């Protein structure tokens, strides 16, 4: 099978398209013929070893360990083979899911455990859409849940045009919140089309100085500063750091210590049924995966450049099927 392979850390050009052995499913695994995958934030962070103190101890100090030579966390496709103990999936099922930090989806086939990170793709959802659900969708869902976002609350989503941000806007609206979305000029129409009640252009305005107060300030890209977490937050409100920087972390710690607000961070985790829930919401047209650009597998380096630019719109989808 064809796969995008990386054997050393570096720029997108370290990726090469190679013929590699097709994986074989274990007893509790499903072999998926991948039709679409994405380049999401962990892909380019692994490839470039950024930040090195986090990535290198995790996947290889000098070079990535062999088991990480194929990146790719999200996928959608069709079940080609099932292990002896698999009961939830059958050959021919359309499925989508996440390999987590095991990666491996930038290939024409991937093996995944039936009980972790795999769901059936609803008929109304395309493979391109389905591949773009798990990373942003699960992350947004996890952090909105922890911030107890509910009907009538005022929620600010900072960095509303990225993978996590576009889902956070739509899911917060789905939960009944009043959503203010912060993005650049080029993405104002996009976030409004996703349902944002109010949009702020971060290149022209500081969201924290217009006097508006929020129950939740949700930083989807880790680019807010300490003072921005304090000023617009209702007393006891949640400051969510999906991504983080030192200033934001210090602001969040101050909020917590002073009792003025609550800080939420850490790693997103899926609950059983979350992928099915997101699939249903997409099928019902309540949530729409945003696809900024599409690439073929042999354009994987270009897809990494786009994802790493910091200005990706929603998701970068890679089609693995050959034309
Ligand atoms: N804790 C966790 O479990 C977890 C889970 C998922 C993601 N993350 C982290 O969350 C962050 C976001 O991930 P992602 O994949 O959603 O990112 P992404 O898709 O790459 O985000 C790109 C978006 O960020 C926007 N952006 C860039 N600079 C901005 C700024 N100064 N202010 C506002 N928006 C800005 C861009 O919009 P413009 O082009 O308009 O600037 C672009 O649309 C990453 O750091 C990732 O590592 C953490």
C-alpha cells in the first residue's frame, strides 16, 4: 500500500510517499481501507518535533521510533477485514475514527481496535466530512462539557476558525449558548455561517476591552493573554485553554488562586459514544465539518505546510484514494 512516511524530524519535505507493507488486523482490530484522512495539529507537531521537550521524549529522542513513521490521526473509509473477536463491525461498513497518538492513518490502510476511536459513518456524511470530525470535534466537545456550557450562557470562542474553533462555535450553539466568535477579517463570514451570534475581528479589536462579560472564555488556539482571561470573565466563570501559552497559563492560575474564575486545561478525551454523537449531528446538518483545503496523498508535504501555517481554516483533508 502507499503511505506518507517520515523517518527524521524536520520540515514537510522529510515526508516521502512509499510502498509499505499493508497492516494485518489483530483479533480485536478492524482493517480499514482509508479513503480520506487529515493533517491536523499533532501531525505537524510530531513531524517537526515542536515543542521538542514534549514530542521527542514521547516518540523518539533522536528520530521518531519506527512505530511512528506513518503519521495521521483521523481517517474515514471502509472496513476491509475484521479480527476474529470483532463483533461491532463487518466487512463493507463505512467507518471513521481516530488512531489517537498511535497515528498511522496517512496510508491506504490502517488497523484500529474496534472499541477505541471507531464509529460507523452515517449515510448522509461523506468520507471527507467524516475524516474531519474526530480531532476538532472531540476536543471541542470535551472542553465545552467541562466548562458546563448550557442554554442561555454567554460563551466567547477565541480562534474560532481552526479545527477545534469551528466545532466549538457550532457545538456551543447546539447547547443553546449565545456565542461570540473571535477570528481574523477573512474568517468573519465563516464563523457567522457556523452560527456565531456576534463576531469580533482580532486584527482590529481586543475582545476583552469592549465591556462584554462571558460565562466562558474558550481559547481554542492558545493565543489569549493573561489580562484577556480576567477582564471579560463573569465571577466564577470558566477560562478554557485548549491550546496554551505562558501568559495565558499565568492568567488562568491567577484567576483560580484569586477565586475570580476557574481554569480548564489538560488533554481532551473522548467518552464512549462521542464519535457516534458527532456523526449524528453532522448527518442531521446541526454541525458541519469545515474543510479549508483538500489534497491528494502525494501532496502531503503541501498539506503539512498549510496545517502548520497557523492559518488553516477548519480542516486540511487528504484524499488517499488514487484517481
Ligand atoms: N488540549 C488538548 O487536548 C488539545 C486538543 C486539540 C487541540 N489542542 C491545541 O489547540 C490548538 C488549536 O488546534 P487546532 O488544530 O484547532 O488549530 P488550527 O486548526 O491550526 O488553528 C488555526 C486557526 O487559528 C487561527 N488563529 C491563528 N492565530 C490566531 C490569533 N492570534 N488569534 C485568533 N485566531 C488565530 C487561524 O485563524 P486566522 O487565519 O484568522 O488567524 C486559523 O483558522 C493547538 O495548539 C493544539 O495543539 C489541544
